[in-house]
């Protein structure tokens, strides 16, 4: 945003000097916190924040001014409302900064105090200011974290608070040295911000490792005082705090002392810090509103950041666009489904479900049953279209509205929005019950929806008895005039004025020689009130006519008033404002009653959101170029060494196949316990190895999320984790090289994978030297194949790894196919990639051919072929000779000394004055001496170079 800054800081020298003194007295803050000052008509930023803001908002520092004493000036910048709101969005949603907004001061006072503050995990203060539907605020959460030990085990305690949804989630678990379980929990809970005790994050300790995990997962780190995490001496205080915050059912005692979560000591320490950080107890509207639950990560498939990135589950970049502005492209799984989502709550739940694939076979089957009911048959298609295009489009964000009621910020407009939805939802219930034969769909959604609508019946009746529905349909939300005599008088006056204004249209039409309500119309808006409108071609009728005043012109026509309409409109607006003032008492009472329906409203929103996601699954399955199929699911694959199968026929990548420029080549994948668990995939670059890996990973992920899968048929055993090492990427700003990132991801796999894990590894070991990379790739592959026994796809250019299949029966070799055509002269021509996965080993590398496709200069290509041939010849020579790496290095060192001695002796022979026969005899003697040396390196040279 680079528009011109139209605001200036209007302070005289005395006021400026006083503010500078105040500003410089403020405590030091982190660079990632921006302080702004609310000056009523505009906002201001100062010091280094002003320079930063100028660069971000106006793309120049020329707009920065200086205020204060000559020797103590500070930078200053004024921001208008539009620039302020844009900047806040950028800070909180993209840059992950914190914001503090001060108010209370003025030109003559420097009594500034913090009015609003926010961080990426706590956007509540800016909910009404920036987000109309509160979607972002509802999706933001803060996680407190504390470490402990239990014997030799590391224990992690976390507490996640979603202030928008009034939810507290706690967990305590044992973790390994690389904290892979913690990373999985971060993906599953999706916090925006994490609280750690101050000063514990040194690079060499556990908290230092956790800091890197937070950076990798784009979670903002906030350090808090260690005393905030202390509960030992203040457990009673925490119990009192929870008693105030938590919502207890009527049959429960309203006391948090009996909560089972209190036994999770580390989690309670983290919760104590999070409550203090969010200052929940300072807002009376939070009292009795929160729920608490224990999070069990073991019920979900383990996913870490490497897996979600490799499989492209979510968009790779942050966006300021809200959920309704979904991108048209589907380069990630979330975008593929989100274009079919119809409700704000559905978008939030979709992200949650994609982060939390299920392991419970019954719950997975329930979701599959619903999707099947919406995909199969004529009735299913009709019901699916009706839900997607009609019923769900009309549902507002019930969760956001429930939050507004709890925060006492709801209006009559909100009540009417809920009412409008409630009178339509019975049609959705009837559609489910009448047009579907699915028992699961009816019991999961039809019956619960009916029960919730029954609970909301009283709310519906209250709206009908208090709000003037006829006026509401016209866009004017008013309390019925029968509630008060004063309201009746005002309403009668407004009706008379409205009648007069409608009568005026006939007179004005005759005056202008136009047809009323066709050529001339009476309309209204919030800017002008009531006015007349004619088309642009009739604008000439108003020229030089002093009886009319033109308000504005646009492509819709010309808006204008006469004196009589202006007076009537002013009287009507005044009466309407007075009506609004007098109805406020009634409105307050209505909202107080409506607050009691907030929990039911939340439940209704949750039910609709889950239905919305399943409808999106069904729409995606039906709309795919080739329809998805329901996978046949089997129990968890890690319970024994005998079970476990993944059999995908004609599997496709769900995102790539939707691209208009791609004709996707499907492939089969078969994993069977004891037969084919470890697949080594070889073949050329760009041949489809990585896509094949992602296809298998996404098929398993989709199946356990509850979606159908892009295959012709599929059998899938439930997996406990999907772990990936795919793609190269470094984190230079965090001091992590490409190879280090590769090793960190691989370490997490080796430490946490089980026999029931799906492992996807692509090009392991290419970030270091060939020998080191090959050694690591072999050792890691053998460990997984021999000791872990997981479902594994291992794509590599180390063709030597294919010999693992001779050693272990569960290892199978496959390759992506390619074909090299011949030119007219019989030489190698064009490389054609076929993208088909076939059994067997790819017996050559196509790197030089790919370089040719990339238009590398021909002379470079030819030299590369020459060097390639030399290295391949040497590889053949030494392949059978070298033995272990240690033995080979020693024999090479000794052999080099022997060869050097031989060459020196040959040179000495040339210096001697010997005849031909004597020279030949001397050389033969040296040659026999060289052949007699028992050294593999010397033997390899003798085989390649006849001596």
C-alpha cells in the first residue's frame, strides 16, 4: 500500500516536547512490538517504529517527520484510519508482530495508557476493529509450554488457550530428544504463539531445540517470567482462577478443585502462564465461559511440519485474504477442498481436520458413510448439490455470533441474522431425512439438527414477537412499536413521512414528464437517506432546473432531491434516530435473553461446520476428472508383524490432476507386510518419483481424514504417522543448511517411526559428498527395512541401494520409466519421460539428458559425458576390489606409494645408457615386481591400464 499520507502530527513545540519526554520514559520493548498512539482523528508512531512503518506502508522514509527539542528529536509519523487498519493486518497476520495501541493522551496531556494490545495468538482486542466475522480471532490460540523430567525421560506440559472459542486444551506427555511428539502436537493444535520461561532457550539445551521447532512451524515465541509458570506455591490461586473462568454444567459442583487436569503439573504451570499472559481474569465477560479438555495426540495420525510441507497440505504462504476469497488454484490440499466450503466455521474445521487425521477406524468409517451418501446415486447427487448450493450458503458464522453474545456486543441485526437462518435450517433437516437412505447421515446430522432447532425455538419466537419483521425485510432492524407508547408515536410519524415521500414521486414524475417507478424511482441509502433517481440519459431534464439539487452521478444514474423531499427525509432520519434511542432499553433486554442461547448456537455451528466439510469432501470426489472412490479400511497396521496392507490401484495426485495443463499418469502402489514394505524408486530427475511419493502419502492422509481417495480402488491399513523427507531446503536465517535440515527430518523419522508408519524419503544424502551420502542412505535404508518395518517409499539416485532387495525380502525395486530416442545418425536424441512406475531397477542415470533439456551449452554437455564415462569406468574397476571404506582408503594410500615408486624407477631407466634388449629386460623386471604387490588399488590400475 503506497498511497499518499494525508495526515500530519498537529502538535505545537511545547506539546511535542512533553510527548517526547513521555515516549522516552516508556520501558524498552522488543523490536517485533510496534507501539501506536490513538489521537482520535488519526494514529501516530514514533522512534524506530516510525521509520519501520514508513517503509512498510508508504515504501519511503520521506514521510517521516521529527518532533521534540533540537538535541532530542524523535522520528514521528501520522497514519489515517485506512492505513492504520492495513498496517495492523500486515503486522499481526503476515509479519507475526505484536501491537500495542495507547490512548487517553492528547494535545495537553500525556496520560497515555495501553488501550488495545494483540499478538499473533491473541487477536481479541482487534476483532471488531479488523475482522467483520471474527474468523481470524476465532482461529488464533496461545500455547504455554514447560519441560520437566521423569527419571531419564523428558516430559512436556502444554496448555493451549483459544480465547475466541473459549476453549482450554491441556496435555502432558513423554517425548524424545528431538521432541517429535511436541512438533506433532503443534501441527495438530495449530497455535500462533508459544510462551516459554524467560532465559531458558540457550542453543545447547532442550529449550533451544524447542525454539528451532517453533521457528520451523512459524509459531511466534514469547518469553514470560519464570514465576508465571510457577504453580507449586499458588495452586489454590490457579483453582480459584479456573473456577471463575470455567463453565460448569448444572449437575456439577462449581469448583475446579476436582478437575482431573490438575494432576498434570507441568500442563497446569503452562496454563497459569497463559491465563496471565492473556489477562483473562480482567474481563468479566470471560467468567464462566471457558471449557477445559485433555488433548490426546495419540488418537490422531502423527504429522510434523516436514510432512505437511512435503505433502503440500496447506498453502505455503500467509495471506491477508479471508476464507471466502479462496485462491482459484489448487496447488495444496486445503485449497482443493476449501473452494467447496460454504461457511466460515467450515473453513476453520477443514484446517483442523487436515491437521488431525483419525486413527479410530469407527470414526473414519462414519465420515466415509456420510461422503458415500452424498456421492452415490441420483439422490446423493441431488442432496449434495442442494446442500452446497442452497442450504449451507445461507448459514452465518454461528460460532462468531455466539462469541458476540457472550461478549455482550451483539445487536438486533445479529438476532435477525440468526432468525433468518433458523427458519431455513428445517429445510436442510427435511432434505437429510427425506432424500437420503443413509442411517449414518441421519443419526449424525438429521436427528441432532432437529434437537438443536427445537432448543432454539424459544429464541425464534422471541425474535418474532420483538422485531418488526416487515421492516427487517426492508433492511431496517427495529423493535416492534407495540412495546412502548413513545415508539408507537414515532412509528406513526415515520409512516406518515414515508407516505408523503411516496406521494412525491408522482408529482415529480409529472414535473419531469417521466413515468413514476420506471423512469423515476424513489430510493434510499445510508449516505443520503431518501432521494430520487433517473437514468443518465434523462440527466438533461435536471439541468438548469433550480427546483432540484443533484447529489451525485454514477453509472447507475443521477441521484437528486427537491426541497420538499429533503425536509421530509431529514424529518424521517431524525425520527428514526429517536426511535433507535428509545428502543435501546428493549434491545438490551433482548440481547440479555439471547445470551442464554450462546451454547446451543455454538453446538449448532459445530454441527453445521462438520457437515460442511463432509459435503466439500463429497463435492471434490464427484467433481474430480476421474471420481474418487471409497477406500476399504483395515485396522492399525502396527499391532502385529502379520497385518498391514496399502494397495492403491491407479492412484493419482489430487491437486495435480485438476490442473488444466496436466494429463496425469496414474500408478499402482502395493505394500504387504513381509512381502513388499520397502520400495526403492529409481529413475531420472523430473520422472515423477517425488509426485509418486506424494500421491501415496496424500491417499493415506485423505483416507484417514474421512475423504474418498483419487484411485480406481484402494485398500489401506490405518497408519499411526506419515513422516516425510522430501525436497531440499535450507533455513539460512536460522543457521540450518540443506543437509542439516535433511538430517533433522531423518532423525525424527528414525526416532519415532513404528511398523505402522508411512515413511516417504526422497533423495536422501544428496546434500553432502557422494560417499558420505551413499553411506548414510544405505545405513538408514537398512535400519528401516530390517528393524522398523514401516511402509516406506525411498526415491534415490544411488543405484547401489537396489541391492538391498537381495538381502531383505520386504525390499522391492521399482523405477519411473523414460525413453531416449535416436537421432537420424544413430546418436542419442531426446529424453522422453513416461511418468509410469514399473517393477525393477533403472539401469542408468539421465542427469546429462535433463541438463540438455535445460539448454545447457552443447560443449558443456559433451565434456560432462566424457567425465561421466571416466568416473563410471573407475567405478566398475574398483567395485569388486575395494571392500570396506576403511580398507579401501588404506590400500589406496599404500598403492599410491607403490605406483609412484614404479614411475620413478621407469624414469631412472630412461636416464641410463642401456640398449634396447637391456632396457626391455629391466622394464619387465619392474613390471613383475609391481604385479607381485598384493594391493587392490594397484590391481585395479593394472586391469584398466595394460603395463
